[in-house]
C-alpha cells in the first residue's frame, strides 16, 4: 500500500514540477519578446504585462478557454500543448512514476499487473 501511495505522490510531484518549469520558461520567453518589441517600437516598456500574458497562454495551452466582458477566447496553441505533454511525460519518466493504466488495471481486475514505467516503454 505504501508503494501505491508513493507512486501517486511521485505523479503529483511530477505534474507540479513540469507545470512550474513550463510556466517559468514561457514567462521568460514572453518577457524577452515583449522587451524586444518595446525596444523596436521605441515606446513604453511592455514587460509589465508579462505575468498576465503568461497566465493566459498557459491556460490556453492546457485547452482551457476564458472569457472577459468584451470577448471569449478558446484558441489552443497546438505546438505549446504538445510541448507541455512532452514535458509532463519526461518528468514522469524522471520521477519514475508508474503509468496510470496499471493502477486502473489493478483496481478493475483485482490482481497486480505488469507495471511498466514510461521510461521502460520507450
């Protein structure tokens, strides 16, 4: 039982770490992009809006749309979504968390299945 709980904690930690890495990398890229745009235009510093723009892009790449008073936005940037899925899979392999299907198999059929972690399946 301890092994199962440990694997669930590893999975949650892998998801948290991968989302943190993704948000920080995306935020740094957006800040640099806005800085270069403001330098080219010669206007005010645009990097003050980096946090809000990063939050919006992270939400959109997860597939969640959002709406404000004036508009509703539900566009999904597919390459960022693929990058996020790849990053989560890499973090799961790094944390040696087992795949979810082995736990569903154990629950459904009641016997221990062959547990393969993601890094062994490659």
